[in-house]
């Protein structure tokens, strides 16, 4: 049997890059992981973005991703300590129960979607099924007996994965392209339980759309729509900056929209111009000053600047700059 690796999984789908945290100490690795996590949306963020997390809201996550609020340090809480300690044993036990799969540890590894780079994934484990020559997700969970009875069972008492965890693994499948996986969970019963899940492309598209929509708020530094619990928290943030007046003026809206369109066209043209300039520079090369062909020439020229006396440092000052930003339509 061939031994598979995470890099082989990345090559199999071609949909993600592998980022490894190689810092020498655990503290440094955890610090690097937290900084990397702030650069995108992870699987554990998805339940919050979709409104399925009873402990956090999209607004609170937005505060963290924009650097306005530091995430709570929960590393010392017993549930986290217990979960981290059990993860190794649960992964080992799943491997023993399923010799048909190869189980690869996902510790200190983060995956980044090539098509949607804002989407990151940190898997507890990678599964490889030689019979189907396919990779899957292994997600390990722990819960107390009360949560196990309520969250991990449906109304008929049948074993099922909670919706907030399904959002997480759906995010993982969106990043990796994997089509199946398992939860292996200690939920307070006599033995850990396992729940297999399969890819649903409608759910995948919904997760991608939600991640991109949320990350748009982060990039624009624009507050997302508030839920009931967030209204009180955001009362200190006025809806409009001081001095702004809300008006209804269609000419104003049309001019602002035209400005935005031309600004985007200007940005695209600048990028295209820079790309063409790089191609021309490569054609000129480093051994000559320039090229002439037909009615065009491209090359280098030296500009001489006369010596100027040192300029005294400027005192602090304010400058009014005119900006145009599109607001979210409710």
C-alpha cells in the first residue's frame, strides 16, 4: 500500500496550498497560527458567519478580524484542555477501528484555497481510501453528556452531527475539494461515536458565498448587519461619522456610482499598464538601453536631480481628503 501525504492530497485535487507552521516552540507555532488565522476565514468561523454559533455573532467575529477586538483566550478552559488531550487518542483509536483508511495528522498545518484564498482550513486529520483512491476529512470532537444528548441526536434520538459542526466540515470540503469524511466524537457515551458525511454542492456554494460576503465587510472595514444581541454592543458606534447628513438625492447617487465605476476602470487599466511595462522591460533586457521598432521606442533614460538642502521636518497637520464609498443596501 502506498503511503500518502498531505502534499499528495493537495496534488490530487489541485485546489489548495499547504501552509506549515515550522516554528521551533509550541508558543511560537500557536502565535504564528493566530496571526495566520486573522488573514482569512477558517472552518471554525463558518458557524458564526452563518448564525449557527450561540456563543458568537458575525459582528463579534468582524471586530476580531478587523483588529478592533482581541479574541478571547480560551486555551486554559477545561473543555479546550480536555479536547486537545483527547484529540491524539481519538485519532489513534479511529485509525485502529478503520484499517481500510490511512489517517494523516493535520496538526500544525493550514490549507489555503487557491480559488478563494480568504478560505483557510485546519483539519484534525486527512483520510485516504485506497479502494476509491480518494481523500476525506477527519474531524474530532468532544462534548459533555448533556450536549451529547441534545446536540448530537435528532428529535427521534438518532445520532446526527450538529448543524454548527456541519458548517465547519462543509467549509473544509469547499477548500479541499474532498467529497466525504467522518466525525469521530466523544460525546459522553460509553464509546466515541462516528458520523459519516458526504459533500453537498449546494451547501458548498452557500458556504463559499457566505465566506466571501463576510470577508468583504472585513476588507471594506464595513460593519455587517447587526443581530439583536449586537445592537447594544454597537451603540457606541454612530451610524454615520460626525458631520455627515443623510439625504435622498438621485443625482448624488448617480455621480457617486459613476465615480466608483471609473475608479475601478482606472485601477484595472493601471494594473494592465504595469503588466505590459514588465513585458517590455523583459524584451529590452539588462544589456541595452532600449529598443526601437516601427513607430515605437521603449527604454531607459537617466534623470539627474540637483542637490537640495535638507528640508526641515513638517509639524503635524490635518488634511481634508475627499473619499467616496459605496454603502450596503439593506
